[in-house]
């Protein structure tokens, strides 16, 4: 089943994000290589694809997992969680319509 993982950043998270981004992206690449990743990306803090120093307000991942518990465990193990980038992480089942 698909699950949406929505994470909200702490204020001023840009430096923390940058410090562990490569590891964060490598985990996403593994999901993609396994054919389990529908989409993933950061949400700019301003109305721009390149927010610069404004940074990001959070991230969204939609991927396939065997269960809600598996999706939550994957989200909990994210390097951004360990680095203190995220203030809140929400994991919910997702049913794709289009």
C-alpha cells in the first residue's frame, strides 16, 4: 500500500538539512530503485523553486510499504529526524486516484 510521509521542518533548518542531505537522498534512491517511490521532494519556504537562504518548510514522500508500521519505522529512521530537521512527521495511508 502507498503511504504519505509529511514532515514539517523546525525553524532555521537549512544548515541541518544540508549536513545530512546526501544520506537522506540515498535512502530515497533505494526506494526508487526498488520501484516503491511514487514521489518525494522538499517544500520551499517561499514561492520559489530555489528558495536560497529561506530554505524549506518540510518534505513529502509518497512510497509503498508493507504496512503503516513499516512506513512509520522508515520515516522514524530518516537522517533528517536524527539531525533535528523535522519538527513533526505524519505518516498516513494514501490511495492514489490519478
